[in-house]
């Protein structure tokens, strides 16, 4: 039985934002049939969850570099403390 390989290309955060903005505009226009509106809404929710995950990962990366005072952490001291 053949297995499906994921050929999904990584979509940039900016492209995801543009897609979400398009979905919002389509929904706000109110010209879509009900089922299409529901499908777009579901797509928008899923997209926003992916984007939130990306933002949380970015925040964690920044927090690993910057301390609570906004100063760059001294990684040499951290390594020596461990």
C-alpha cells in the first residue's frame, strides 16, 4: 500500500496573514453562500491557530535571547552556571 508523503511547502507568516485578510474581506462582504461562508470561516480559524503557534514560538525565541529588563542575555554565563 503506497504511503502519502507530505509535499506541503512551508508558507510564510506574511503569506498566511494575507490569506487570512482575504478570508475576512470575503466574509465581511457577505456575498458568499452559507456553506461557503462556513468553509471560509473554518479555514480562517485554522489559519489563525497556526499563526498563533508561530507567534508563540517567535516569542519564546526572543525570550531566550532577551531578559526581563530588555537586555541581551549573556549566554557564556548561562553555560557556566549549568
